């Protein structure tokens, strides 16, 4: 019988595992250990010192076909924070090859020439089950952080920040500042990024790709929401919400503000005077590279893991790219192992 579940990592995978456990009637204690100062992993919000407004670290689009993600949001009572919106495509919108290229790079966060096209095809087939896009009404904090914190307070889930796991033994979790003895009634879920998991178990760190997001502060507010993809340019996606224009460049670490700004000016009919400030957020190791060679290496690592090690994280899902849906699905799958 399990009394306590220890979850290393309070990203989406860890949060989903904790919420799913409680939704299935687990009445024991759950400890979430997070190395950073926030939950949500890559899905978080913060006050930008450059823009002086709250922004999300990046633009996240969901689909109604993301059934596990929506199930998780339902558990923590935050589906009301989503609303439907169909993106627009600019430039060569009838060129199917360029549209395919845009989809591959965006979904897999891997340069088209290297990306595993078969994985993208499987993703498309799943997405077509219910391809209606969904976006966050306010911020990722409103969608994830606040609802989950409220859920945790009422369901005996303890969130412990600044807890970086640096080692593991069968009956021991080793953190940078302390050590936790485990009993036969404890279960551990490793819901960690691949690089963190690899360091604990002395495994190879897989190649990773960056994601760059540029956020511009506009002079005037726009009352309507807009989400636009382009097939001919540096930037894949633009989002305009109130007076924040956000640009996403997949699989690229760039500081080419002028090109991004010029593309935005052209698409949204803006002038230089409309831009008052900007900030660049580059996640240098945002996702594992989703090319065939890296995917094969990942699969080999998963196959060689001891059977009693329970893991989660977007990188662990063999039939999904590294997305919010993959992260939540991995958390749900980890619960099935308990």
C-alpha cells in the first residue's frame, strides 16, 4: 500500500500526475519537488521588467483533440480559461508544401530538414480527431498556476520549491541541500526534463533545440485577439493581445529583432512608432531534438531503464511531440504505473 508519492518536478507532467492521482481517489500524501521558484515548467507567466506587464514565456496553442490536457484542466477547474480561435496564415497560404513545413517545425521544434516527418504525421492524425484550436484567455498563470495551487491546498499536495534532486538510490532521494529516506510505502515519479533525469542516472543528455520568443510592447491596445502564422519568414507565429505582440521562432536562437519587427509590421500594418519596447526570451534547451537519430537514442534509453523507475515528461512519450499534451499524458501514464 502506498502512503506517499514523491514527484520530482512540478512542470505539467508532475502537476498532471498529482492531480490525476487525487482524481482517482488516492488519499495519501503527495510531495511535489521543484528546483525552480515556479510550477508549470515551460508554461509560466512573469512580470517583464522591460515591458512592465505580465507576459507568458511563450505562445501555447492547444487543440480540442488534446484530450488528456483538457482532462487535467477539468480536474483543476480551469477549462473556463480557454477560448476557441482559428489562426490565420500569411504568405503562400495555398502552398501546401510550405504549410506542411510550417507545421513540422512548429510541432516538433526541429528544423524541417532534420525533423522526423513520420512523428509529425502521427501528430496530425491525432489532431484531426478534433482540430479546433484553443488559446488562453488571460495568462498561463491563470490557466495553470493559480488553479493548481488551489487544488493542491485542498487535496494534501505539498509543493516544495528550490528542491533540486542530484541523486537517487533505491531507498534514498538526494537533494542539493538534504537527503530523504524512502520506505516501502513511498513511490517516486521522476517528472523531470531529459537533461535533469540524465544527470541523476548518469545517462547521455540528448541533443536539444531552442525556442525564441520576442515580446513587443505596442503603443496602443488592440481589443481583439489575433494569432497569425507565416510561411515565408524567420518567425513562424505572431500573437497580438491587447498591447503585447509576441513572436515565436522555433528551433532557433536568434536576436534578430529587426527582422522579426519588420515581419510584424508587414503583417499587422504597423510602423516603427507603434513599438515602444521589447524583450527576448530564448530557451536554449526547450525540447529534445525530434529528429530520427535522437528519437532512436531516446527510445533506447527508455528501454534500458530499470522496470521500477517511474518517469514522466514530454520527452518520454514515443507517439507525441514535446508538447503540453505530451507532458500531461506522461503524468497520467505514470499514475497507471502506481
